[in-house]
C-alpha cells in the first residue's frame, strides 16, 4: 500500500485544521450573535461550552483519523470491532462534506465578488437602501454568481491538485498568515475610530443583565444558552470527518488534546478579534451590531462608506473574509478528494477532476435558488436554508454523536483505545476522570442541540397549528 502523505510541520497541521474551522460561521455568525445576546457575557458563556463540548469531540475526531491513517471513507472500517456496522456512517459523513460545499462555494463567491465591488468603488456614495439593492441585484444575476462560484471551485481544487504538502499545506499556511495580518490591521483601524470606546465596552465588559433579558425586559437566558451551545458546537466543523482527515496526516509525537486546544484557541481568537473590528466600527457610526446575516453584506459596506479611506478598509475586510472562506473550502475539498483515494485507490488527479465537476454541478441548486428557482421554497425558506438545515441540524450533531459514542462505547473503538491514541506523545493529556461525563452526559447535550434545532425550525409552525 502506498505510504500516506504527512504534513511537513506541526504548524501546518494546526493552521490547516484551524483554517477548516475558521470560516464564515465564526467571522460572520459569531459577531452578530454576540450582538444579539448582549456582548461580553455571551462570549464567556460560549467559551465554557467550547471547552466542555467542542474540544473533547475534536480530540476524538483527530484520534480516529490518526489511529486509522484513513479519511472518513475507511477510518471506521479499520478501527471498528469485527462484525459491527459503524462504517455505515462513512457515507453520511462524506455527504456532510458535499452538503457543506453545495452552499459554501456560493457564499465564498459572494465574498470575492464583494471584494471586487469594494475595490472598484461600487458602494461609494450609496446609502443603506442602495447597498441592499446592489446585494439583491447580485443575487438576481445567476451568470455573475456562477462566475465567482466557479472561481472558488477552481481555486480550491487547483490547490488540492498540487498535493498535501506542496498545495494544501503550503498555500493554506500563507493564506492563514495573511488573514491574521489583515485582521490586525483592521483591528487597529477600528479601535482608533472616534466613538469606538462604546463598542469596546459593550464587547469586553460583561453585562449579565443583557444576557438574561432582552431589550424589552423579556427573559431569554434559555435561548442565549442554546445559542452559545450551538455556536461552540458548530464553529469547529465537527461530525463529518473534516477534522479526522487532518489527524490521519500527523505523527504520534504530540498528544491530541493539546492539538485540539491549539486549534480551538486559534479558531476562537479569530472570531473574537473579528468582533474587535465590527463592534467599535458599528458603535462609532451608530449601527446596531445584532442585525443578523445582513451585517456583512449590507451594514458593513455602509460603515466603510462613512469611514475615511473606507474603500481601502472595506476591500481589505473582504479579502480577509475571502481568505477565511477559502481556507475552509480547501480543507473540506481535501477531505472530499481523499474519500475515493482511500476507498477505491483513485489517483489524486482523477479524484480532483471528478470532484471538480461534481462540486460545480451540486452547487448549482443553491446558486439558482436566489433567482431562476426562487419560487421553490422547501420548508418555507430558500434552497440554501434547506441545505444548511440538513447539514447543521442533522449531519453535524448526529455525526458528532457517533464519533463520541464510537470512542466511549465498548461496542465501538472503546475508551481505552481512544485514550491510548489521544495521549500518545508529548503535551496535554486528555482528562481521564471525565469518562462518566463523556459517556452519559455529553451525548445527551449533543442530543439536546439536535432536538432544539428541530424545535427552532418547526416549533413555531407547530404551535400555530395547535392554537
């Protein structure tokens, strides 16, 4: 059997794993959720759930990948007890990777297109209604969206075609370093704006009243807790083997809990520092930072318009957003192309070519759902909402639950084998005393997230039907 590729350096592993986690979920979703739930107090709640939920499951995914030296295609085949059926999940795990790219490539294309528009001054002089009109016009032009979606697919697959070290690792490292450098520049500009101090206070000084009660005095602590759990859980892209693949490329020199902690710190740090760009800027120009998805595509361009040198700062911001999106695209593409390489022995060239065509075709429904197929409204939303629901509310939580049970159950890989693999090498040990928590409590927390996701989606409709 051909020897498996490995990373050239530990830094490459950490940056690429973090690049997979650092995406639109934490640089887009994290700031507006923090804005909606009162700022710093919500950030503290999020960090608690990240430590007790996200990092242990990430360590498990890394361990399954490293022990098997395979992607999700064959990792369960290698490690499962003889006669068991854990490997059936491999198809669902890979479906999650494809489902993510079915809409992520389109949204990544929006980021690149917004960089082009910002750089050439398309938003100069436009008010909020004008920016919103330009966003709507973009969605209504399938040809324009197709060009930028295709560009994302070509760049991502082109990087993967160069190989793990020469392509994925080398280019992602450069991209991540540039991403972090641009972020520092943007933070310096944002915190030095007149009026930025109010935004910093909102973001950095905990106010637990804002966490427990909304602006109208309504009690919402349960809602805030679920939002923090969901963000901590979904930001790390767990449950579909997107982390296990990188575990399969590293040696046994370092313990995997420490590596999971490094990735989690970098992922969270980027999300946190993005807030240092958005909240000072929003408060400096009197804008509500909790405006939801429109914050990136409508509100922020308006802020940059009002900012001295805003055309430059806006272009830099969307370069940063493009890098964040592309780091995830490249990481997930690597997992996708490795599936047939592991399972069927395909060459990298063949897998890249077949999957390039497949991803392009599979991305079309999301793209067309905003224009030519806009009349198709599954579950009351557009096609992107449906794809995101299938992934975020089903494949990610159930996949994470399966990895968790596989590592703690005697009928799976088992607790002792997991610990032996996770604790091989130097660094932070996995806490052995948490076996009871990992076996009987954390699975129910994950199930709670799964059930609450369905309740948020269908609960209001059910209540209206019963009333």
